[in-house]
C-alpha cells in the first residue's frame, strides 16, 4: 500500500522535489584532489572506494580526480597506478568500461607539498576542468599524507587562494591522526581554522563511516525498550574491547611512534564510548549529533598524574603462540627499535560524570596479538536485588549482559538466566542472539565510500569537529605524557593471550574482563 | 557463490511434512557447524509455470545476495495430481575465517490445478512467520495472485510484461490497494531518475525545474511503460497535469500542463536498444538550455547545451545492472517503501488515450 508522500511542487525553493523517494541523494559536481596520492591509504582505500562509487553510479554528475604527490610522473603513469590499485584492492571486480570512464577523468600534479608551484599547477588543472564544464565545480582537498604535512598544505592552499571558490564549495578532508598530543591538535586546529571555516573541514575517523557504528545509533534511539534501562540505575559497567589477533606486521615505523592508546583509544574507542553514553540528539544533523558527543567527552574527568597508574595500564606483547604458530614479541618484530617502550596494549577505566552515568565505570581496552580479533561493547546490568533460586549445582544467576558486537559478526546478544531442564530450579545463563547479517540483503559499503560521498555532499555528521578532537585529546593527553615520562620495560603479555595480568587491577569490585 | 548443504525431497507430501523437514534440516545443518545460521530477511513466493521454472530458477540464481532468505517456488503443472516437494538449504561458500555464513532456504513445491483451491493452505505453513513476504507470479495467473496476496505485504510485477501499457498501469493501480507494489519497469528507470534529480540539484539549476518545456524519453520498444513511468514521475513530482498522448509512428507524444505553461512530452521507441529499459532522456527548458543523458560504454553520455549554443559532452561513470541486477533490486525493494511510485503511475495513467 502506498505510503503518504509530501505534496510535490515547487513552493519551497530550497528543496529539490525530485529527490523524494531516492535512496541515493545527489552529490554536487566535484573535483577531488588527493594529497599523498601514491600512498598506502590512497591505493588501498581511497581509489577502490572511488571506483566502487563510480560502478554504482554514485559519483557526482561531473567528477575529476587529481593526485598530488612528490614523485615525478605523467598523467598516464598515475592512471596506470590507479588502475593497478583498483584491480588489487576493490571489493568488486572492475567493469572495464566503467574503470576506463573513471580513469579518463584522472590527472596528476607532481611536486613537494611546500612548493608554491604545485598549487599554481593544481589551480590551472582545476580551472581546466571548469572550462570544460562551463561552470564552477566544487573542490574537495583530501589530505592523505603524513600528518606533518597537514599544516603546510593547508597554508599553501590558503596563500594560493584555493580555500575558496566563487560559485562553488571548497572542502578539506583530513585523515587521522589529527595531532599526536592535545597541544598538536590545538595547533593544527588553529592552523586549519585560520584558512578554512569549520563547516568546510571534514576530519576523518573511518570508524564513524562503518555501518556497525551507525547501527549503534539506530539500536539506541530506534528501540524504546532499552532507553529506560540506559543509565546508572540499571547499568553496572560498560566494557569496550577492540582486540587484534595480528601483530604490527610491516607497520613498525608508524606503530612505534603511535602505540595502542593513540592508534585506537584516542579516536575510535572514545567515539564508541560517545555512542554508548550520548543523550538522544534533537535531530540527526551534524551539529546536533556532535554536540551530544562533545558533552560526553567533556563529562569525562581529565586524568590527573597521580591517578593514572590506577586507571590506565599499558603493556607489550612478548613471544607466544598465535594461530597455532610461534609468534615473536613486539621487540623482536622487524623495524621495532631496541628497547622501545611503545605500548601494544592499553586499557583504561574512565568515568562519565553526568546525571545519567555517574558511578558507572567505562572500561576500554585494545591490543595487538591478543587471542582473537573482536570489537565489542558489553553493557553489564546490575544484578537482581534478591535471589529466590539456589545457586547450588549451577553456574548461577549472572547479571544480564547486553553485548553489541561490531566485528567480526555484527550483532547483539543478551544474556539471560534460564532454567536448566530437570526437576530442580537450577539456573544458568543463556544467550539471545541477533546477527545483523541474517536480517539484511544488502552488502555494507566500505567506510570510505560513505565518508567520501558525505564529504562531497557537505554532510559532516560522521566526521569529528574541532572541539570533539580536542576533547578526545584532553582525556588521553595526560596518559600519553605520563607514560612517556615513565621508563620501561613495560609489562608484558604472551602473544595470543588475553592480555597482561596488570589489566585486572583496573577492575572495580566484582567486575571481570570478558574473554576475548 | 553458494553451495547446497542439505537437501530433502518427497513425493506425495503435505505442507506440514515439508515445513517439518525444513526445520529438521536447519537444526542438523546448524548442529554440524554453528557458524551456519539461517538468514531471516524476507519470504518470497514465486508462482511459476513448471515448463518455465528452469528459466525462473536461472534468473533467481543470478541475484546473489539479494536472494530471499526463504524462497518458496510453487511450480504449476495443470495436470499434476500429486504434491511433490524439494527443500534445499545453501550457504555462501566463500567467507572469511571466524565469520558466520548465512543459510538460505529454497522450497520447490510441484502442484497441479486441483491444488489451486487450497493454495493458501499450502503456501502459508512454508513462509517464516513475522517476516515480510514478497509475491511474484511472472507468468500471469492473476487469480492465483489475488488469492496469495493474503500472505504477502509486497507484490513484484514487471509492467513491461503486459502487452498493453494500459493493462499494466491499471493492474499496478489496482494492486496498490492490496500490497506494496515493486515494479521492475519502475526500477529500470531508477538510475535515470537519480541522474536527472542530480542534474537539477545545484541551487543554480533548481530554478530550471519550473521552466522545463520539453521532455523526450527514448526507450526499448517493449519498455513504453518504463518511459511513461519516468515521465509520470517528473509530472507528479513537479506538479504537472498530464493528458493523453497520441501515437505518431514509433513515438507517443502530447503535453502536460505546468502552471500557466505547457511541457511537451515525447516517448520515442529506440529499436537499437538491446535491453529493456530506457535508452536516453532529453530535457529542455525555456531558457534554451537542454540536458541529454544516453546509455554508453562505461556509463551515461551526457550532453549539456546552453542557450547560446555552447555544448559540453562527458561521460558519467556507472555500470549497467543488467536484468539480473534489476530483479535483485526488486527483491531488495520489497523491504523498502518508495512513496513516489504510485503518484507516477497515476500521472502515467492519465497519459493513456
């Protein structure tokens, strides 16, 4: 039966009546410029994402891609590299004709990022697209370089006048990490905001582009049954885990300068915490959603130096067994400096001091070379106030636990007490499980497909705002500083294990880490 | 890619026995490998003529991940007296370690004319309760559709299958009262609707929507309905009042009233087009600007002509979904609701002479 539809017509000049009912909203004609165009991220994620958008007809009506990188090469050479990357990393086998259509619109500008000539060259390439189109096109600059280049690129974009464009929008997309300390994040924000408006800036945290993270919003705010329980009166603790079974692989350079806290907790895991703890936004607009997330971050007390040993644990994996094979310890991995004190495991106990969450511990842990790869949020409810059943001879009545699994198998499970069949009233926990994969026909797009589209559309809902980034660093920065000032060696845990014994010390009362 | 993990079949069986066999197979498959879990998305009932059931099976096998989680094929052979059934449970064979694999269930019931009076009681036990059900009868059998609609929330039709556009549109119009209509003829126009919406989306172009003077839709000779639905969509979204179109050779033409003005409509058959659907669209505005989109290799060929005669040509990348993709999309759409289809059908019906 027909669903009521808004009365069509052209009364509201600001609305496009043709978009009603369409699943895919229009994206304005755009020239996308990738700085760091030959890097790993561009090859593995950005170019395949662009191909898949092209395949689905989801790119703007007019779309051009310009790669900017230091290496000298011709347009054709860069197109060949793009083709190779797409063939290797795309989630679908490319259609030859579509691939050609996409690559026909690719150009390359060589040069170092501080070279003003690069920007005048870029300007002429972009102007050339617009001369062909006969109209101004939106411009999106994607900074996919090492973070050290962000300030100079932004500054040069400003001095060359590329930060604004008459008759069209200019947007700046910035990859993580956004600073490595609070001070750096503030300085970078200051530098970027001196050239661009906040509304032009899209700070990527690719976790936010994952369907699984967006599903958390739907889970919380589209289901009335959880909201009455979603507070300190019923929830005992929240545990957020992002564990990896693999080691650092060939990423020693990056990882050793980052560590587990900066790599995952400062951004992705605090975002997950925000999604668990935020108040329902008035609407799902970028500003309303981000306002609520910032309030959560501001409600987390900034760690004080004296408290850090009791609320934060770090460790490094040592040699062990992973996947049935011997696995080296972190210090034995290729490229890791001797005596490195970079943590491969970090666990925190945080509090959210507001009316809803006061007194509820939020446990966060992440690590490399743990027993299993899993990302999950476990919400443990308070135990029943009185037990009418004997605990004898059973696993007993356990507090209910709601587990939101983000990967590998996205789903929700709720542990419940159930009677074991038999003549006695003996209870044990059972799981009621729901797996998202069983309930939908569609394949989730890659996070970068969604994020690139949203940035080109100017929708910042899934991007972090300047105050949000700084609020995240406000929580993590004191811990980073304290750890940097404390000499090693770090506590160790065997590769393939559940993590360091020291992580137990963070837990309050009867709380337990869930098995990874 | 999928592999069949379990099969059951019986001759002279009953719906209860089939349903019990399904449940048992699911238990056995899951007990053998607990990472195999049943998908619970959508029931789909297909009522097909047995002699064409192979072709339908081929079409359905191509929809990949859009396969309904439980597919019930009622294979009709008028002279058949016995109820035979096959149950197949299959899972994706390519999955990453640690990931679940979804089980999809297919039930094929062979039945005859004598079973038609009890069709509802045969199909009802075979669908998963509480899941939406999509009904598809690709070989006509409207009396069967009328009966099985009691089980379905959505009905899949392909309006280009009807020999006469008027019959197709009348049928879609009447079905909408009983179920959500997913029309493959409409879905063939989706990429075109998206692109036209996008062309007029920039604020400087939006004003042109008020000034459209002419719409030409080029279509496969058998896809007049798709062209009518596309024109009907524009008309219903932009508040035009459509009137009857008249035939001129291989084209239908006429006009729609748009405020104080008029929009010329032309639906032009394109015999060179090998696949069902649209070949191209041209929209002209009072300012003299025109925009054309046409099928091409690797995407749509776009031509924009400004009032002064300046012309721009380019390609908008995109892959054709093919007929299998359109069918898969039709199955997926059973779980969504597009509020613009029915108004488009209404405007298209007004184009009938």
